[in-house]
C-alpha cells in the first residue's frame, strides 16, 4: 500500500527524489506521513485540496480490503 502512495505522489511532483513516505501502523489504522519538497507541496495538495482528497480516497479504498482506517498527512 505504501508503494502505491509513493508512486502516485512521485508522479505529481517535479522533484521525485525528495518524496518520503513514512508508515505508522496500529491494530486498526494506518497513518502515512508524506514529505515532499517545499515547492511541490501545492502540487500534492491541489486546488482547494482536491488532489489530496483524491489521494486519500484511493488509499481508503485499498485499505478497506484489510478493514483498516487510513490517514494521509502531507508535510513539506
């Protein structure tokens, strides 16, 4: 699942080398912390947060198979 998120974020940004995804997993939830270059944070969040919302929806759909909640947090 973290490979999917990394792939999607790297496709959006111009500095793919700076993308880092940290995963924290507990019994019934997964938290992803996505770090990108400062000038790429706007590309990942998108206008009115639509890109970030779409990424979160994709990850929730994948996590539904495992019956877990997913949270994706973006940092620069």
